[in-house]
C-alpha cells in the first residue's frame, strides 16, 4: 500500500510538472507575440511629428576656432539655415541647471554653457535634440521640473530628449516631453538579442516614446527590420556616403549629420 501511494504521488507530480512546462512554453511564445503585436500597433493612427529631417550634431564647428557644443557652433548652424541642433547635456544638482558639454570637465577648458542660456538665446528658432547624459530615477523629478521651468510651451514642442535610461525617460514622456530612447542590444548572441529587443519594445509600449535612436555604424538590417514601425533618429552620419546608405530607409524622423548637409 505504501509503494502504491508513492507511485500515485510520483505520477501526480509528473503530470503537474508536465503541465507547468506546457504553460511555461506557451507563455514564452505568447508573451513575445503579444508584445510584438502591440509594438507594431503603437504608431497606428499616430502621425509622425518629424520626417526625414537633417539636423546638425553639436552645432557647426571646425574644432580649431569653433568648438562643439558652444554658442559659436550653434550660431554658425543658424547662419547656414539649419533647422535643428543636437546638444550634449549634464544635469548639475548643485546649480539646478544643465551644462552643455559632451564630457565633464569640459575638454576644451571653456567656461560652463548653461542650457537655460541656450534656450533663451535661440528660443523656437531651432528644433532641439538633447542628449541627456546622466538621467536616472534619482534625479528624474528635479530634471523634469527644471525642463518645465526653462522651456516655454512654444519651445517644448520642438524639444526632443534622448536617454538610454528607459524608466526615468518614461517619467519625462509622461510629463509631456518628446522623448527618444537610445537603444543597444547584442548582435552576436541570438537569444540575448531576441530577449533584449522584446524588452526594448515593451519599454516603448509602456512609456510611449516618440522614437528610438541608433548610431549609424550599428544601424544595420536587423535594426531597421526590428524597429520598422517606430520613428528612428540616426546619429553619427559623418560623410555623404554614409548618408546615402540610410537616405531611403522608411520611418526616419531625423538624420543627425556631422557635416554640413547640402540636400
């Protein structure tokens, strides 16, 4: 009798384990499919705010007399009639403002340039792509409040904030800012790549980002196929030859140029 009870117990456990395995396998198939479907529907009926724009990366500069991320570089871009500029910014808690620079400290030994001064100077004459270097869940509320303070309503519609930190970027998106999600994923390991792309798409669904960004050197066929339905912001386009490689791609919001575009 004891042996029979044991056999019955093991038989029940086997069936339960088998059932759990079936449920697990079904979920691993259904969840990615559901995320993929929702992602593809994300921009249905949602008009793109930007299309095939050519903006300039860190202003128009030569690195000798005019340096990147400076008023002189932004003035030069404006003089050439460029529509949009990209700026690198850090939020500095001690001054409750953003400093415009790609690195801290400033590699050129220049005095700090405040983002509030840049916006005051150019107002709505530019579209802005802000590469926010140090966004986190710890400073998201202060950053959002400061952005609200320095961007008037007519300028806010022309501001796009980029970060690779999905959750705090989502906080900015829910606060009414245009947001660009800088994405990165593994290209050599199929499973890691698949899972990361699913997670990126889930972030895009729940936070409703306005687009995703990718460096030109990594903007390959896999990227364009995987993220076809969402607006794309492509940066590090150094030459006309590189531009031609992506020029006719679909659903490009902004090409970020590192040279003076002529078309």
